C-alpha cells in the first residue's frame, strides 16, 4: 500500500493527529524541563536526575499500564494519560508563577507525570496495527516514526526560543495546552474503538502475564537489551547538548534558542530516514537495520560529535537522527510481528518500557559525566551504541526472521 492509501484507512489520520500533538507536548516538555532546571538551579546533575525521574516511574509500572490497555481499551487509556499530563504540567506552571518550585518538588512532580506515560506510549502503538492490514505495517510504522521525527523538528524549535524569551511559565502552559488538544482529538478514535473482549478481573494477573511473556520471548528479550543501549546514548545526549551549547555560547536565551535549533535541524534528518525506511521493505531484515543504525549512531557521537566542537556535534546529531528513522521502524515492525495480537497491549507496555529504560539511565549518567567532560560523555554514549549493535548482531537468525 502507498502512504496515501494508508492515510485513507479509517481512523489512521485521526490517530496520527492526536499522536502528533501528544508527542509534540512530550518533546517540548523534555527540552523545556532540562533548560528550566539548568536556568533555575544551575545544576547539570539535577537536570540529569530530572530527566531520569520523568521517565523511570512509568517504566516500573508498565506491566500494570499494559494490563489496563487491554482492560480499558487502548484509546480510552491514551485519553486518560493525556488529560492527566495536561493537568500536571498546568500545575507546574502555576507553581512557577507562585515561586514555590524546589528541586525535591520538581522531582516528585516529574515522577507522578511519568506514572501514566506508558498508557500513551504503548496505547498508540497498540492501535496502529489494528487499523491497517499486516502488509502495510511497515508503512504505518514509517508514518508513526515520521511524526516522531517531525516533532523532533518542531518541538525543540518552539521550546528553546519560547523558554529563552517568554519564560518557563509560557512554555509549560503551551505544553499543557497541546496535551489537552491531543485528548480532544482522540474522541473520533474512541468512537471507532470496539469494547475490549478481555474481561478477566485480576489486574495483577494480567500484568504478570505480560511480564512473563516478554521475558520468556527470545526475540523481545534480545530486542529490549539492544534497543535500551541505543536509548542510553540518546538519554546522555539530552543533557550533553544544552551543556555543550552553554559552554560554547554562554548561558542565556541565545543558548536556549541554539539548543532548540540543533534538535530541530537534527529532527529533519529523522523525517528523511523514516520515510526512506518505509519504502525499503525492511520486514524480516529488521536485525540488520538495527545493528547498522547502532554503528552509525556511535560514529556520529564519537569521533564526529566530540572532535569538532559545536559544529561537529550538530553534524553528528544529523547523522544519528537519520539513522534513528530506519531503526525505529525496524523495532516497531519486529515487535508487532513477533507479538501475539491477543496480548498486544500488555506486551507492548512491558516491551517498550524495557526498550526505553536506557533513556533515563543515560540521562542520569550523562548529567554526571558531562559535568567533568563533554568528550567523555559523548564517548560513553558512543560505546553504548556499539554494544547495542553487537548485541543485535548476536541474536539467532530464527528469532528475527520467523
């Protein structure tokens, strides 16, 4: 199927719009949160821990979130998360107006924000394969990844200058508004969603079943190990980029804007990579795509990103974002292809959280390492991607192809 044909399928366009708004809000929030922490408290280490706290609690509760996806229906679960996120970020804006934000309180709010996040992250990816035939999954996954890449352009481009010139309150308020709009745009998807056929009453049993399925599944287990290492590289980069820009330019609005533009320019390369991946026909070649992407990411971080100052870092970010498009499409397609459709919500929540666990860990490590040396932090990020490529290359062929 062509991209145009996929977009004409019932529900696909509505879900893409809601997904774009939700991810734009999330992407902006992560950029604004790090910049706000650096500006407000002047601590790269605290910025790293804020990034860690805004992600890790959701990963811990992901088995329960997955059970809720199958129990409530993915569309309802996504809408609940979007509404909760809008209220929490609006509350943070209000606390900043009152001048009552403290490091501990900020960490607590980020932790609460993270608790419902698996509902959206996994719910959207449980909905897409239900809207398209199996042969078009790589195309809809490419569109899904393209939305991510477009958000990587728009989110930082808006977030950096906005917090730099309009302030944190305006930035947080806009993020909350986007979450609220995303929840509203989910309404057409909710009307199309069929009631969940899974009516078992024991929520914990469903959660345990999802965990057991993922850890007992050879493909999903290897995929989680490899992709989480690549995400550790990205987690470090979230902290490295604003710190490197601040050291090169100096603190202030110019640095905040530069960080936004760096991420935006890099995101444009991700759009090209994602759309190219959808046309490649990567089904049953996902392992090779993931391994090559890991190696390209490593080279982009070190030596390219580390050896040539801010210009080298910008070039490296373009390379790794281009590689991220095919990798993300490959990961989505492989996970959907190798998962029992009847358990999709539970399995996706657990699998995606395991896959993404490297992001908050990398953020915390990156905050510690970049305090001492930007080059050291980039080298560590590159090493994580090299190990990721090695891991996926060692996966038995039958676990990836069949």
